[in-house]
């Protein structure tokens, strides 16, 4: 997976820019607020996923501009391809001259993994951020997972609406069995994929973290629910979810919401058997988050046969020289885009191409 050319127009503060990156390390440098992260974001959007910075498409359009337009030429699946993204109130996409029904159809066509300072929330913040990480990674890896997740979320919303109505219409109580059957079925599909992915993630992240910590600490990642851990095949998971829903039914009616299921699950991240969130230092938390994101790239490569593009937003300057060296060695053989203020931070460790950004322009 190689980006051959990137053309950006009216995207955030980038009025117009064109780059032809190298197949190795590409360093985008400049002062703060000059557009470096915007350039990485423009690449990430071609994965078909939502922005890692904004929920609203309109926020990505430049000030006073009617629209934004990004074009990328890339090499994937043995041939050169191109894709276009047009953004006004929403995003529309084309691939190889064909208009797509949705930008989500780009999922599986172009792979990338991004790490930004905000991804420290994987370790530092609550379960929502870790579930979002799992879902984003799985949607990029398995487009069918997105459909299973959508079905689960839709059914969950319907069950929650029912729970709110039961106090006014007690006769609806008996219909909970029907919704519990549906939600446990869709939930089992979601949980099974998450558990499978977590097992791969834990193995690869432990290896990367071992290198970052010079074998002094051990990283372990487990998938857990508020009812404990999951085990067994999807049918066993479905039975367990139905049991959980039954046990929590009284609480659900009282709280007017579903209190059990994959929407409440979490990743348990431990360093030397202790919670990284509670007991980890800032350096340990950063290393754990980096290990998870680099593992995401390795899983994509192993499962798709394509090397994902690596997008690193202002992370190298916050690491000591040894950890910088390890990360750059670990991503060798992949196309990488790194933003930083001082390009010598990266280029003293490897060869690459530099792009200087100032006021939204590539100089």
C-alpha cells in the first residue's frame, strides 16, 4: 500500500497542496498550527472511515470555502489506483472513476493506521475509547463487521426505547424476550470478532512493548465485560449474553437502559499485572498506546497481505532516542508519514523525504 500522489484543495487550512511522497519515511515539518495534522487527516479519510479528529464533515471544509476536494493516487492490490473525496455538508467519494454509494465503500480498498496524541485516551480514558478503537480496527479489516455492529446498535436502541415505555405500558414486558433474543444474537457476532481481534492484538502488542521497554516490563491485554471475561464459540457467547440480559432485566427497567452487552465492554490493559490506566506512568501509557496502534498495522498486513500506510502525528519528539530508534526500525519496509517541528528528530535515524508546511502550504 503506497501513496503515490496527494492533491488537496480547501481542506481545513490547506487551500491548495500537492505532494509526491517517497515509499519510505516522509517527514512533514513546521511550526504548530501550520496544517501538518490536516495533511495526515486527508490521507486517513481515504480508508473510508470517519475522521480521527472531527465528527462533522463540514468542519473539514476550509473557512469561507464552499467545498473541499482531495484526490489520491495509490498503489494497492497489484495496480495503481485513484480515489476522490468531495466534502461539503457531507462526504462523497469516487474510486477509479466510479462514483461510490458511500465513502464507506472505500473500506478495504486503502489501508492506513494513524497514531495521534489523542490516542493516549486508549489507555488514559474510559471504556468508550477502547471500544471505539476495536470497532474502527475491525471495520477496516472486516467490512462485514460494520454491518453486524450497526444491527446490534439498532436493536439496542429499540430495546432501550422499550425499557422507557414499560413503566407506562406494563403489557410490553413480555416482549423483552424477543428483543433479548435479537440483541444476544447480534451481540454475539460483535463480541466474537472483538475477542478474536483482542487475542491477536495482545500477542503482537506484548512483543512491541517488550522492545520499547527493553524487556523490563510485560504488557497484557484482555477483553472483558462488566460480567467478567468471555470464552467459547459464538453460540456460547450468545447464551452468556442472554443470561446476562436476564439477570440485569430488573436493573434495566429501573435505569431505562440496557446495562449488559458489548456496548458496555472494555479492554483491560495491564503492565506487569497492574492496570496501565490506574498505575502506569505517562511513559508506560504512551508506550502501551503506541504498541497497540503498531500492532493494528501488523494485523492488517497479516490478514490482508497489504502493508498499511503508517501515519504518526507528533509522537517522535516525545520519545527518547532509544524508543524512537525502535519504532522506526519496527516500521521499516512500510510507507510512513511523520509530523514534527524539527525534521532532524527523525532524519538523524533514517533516510526519507521532507515536506515543509507553513500556513497551510507545502513549501
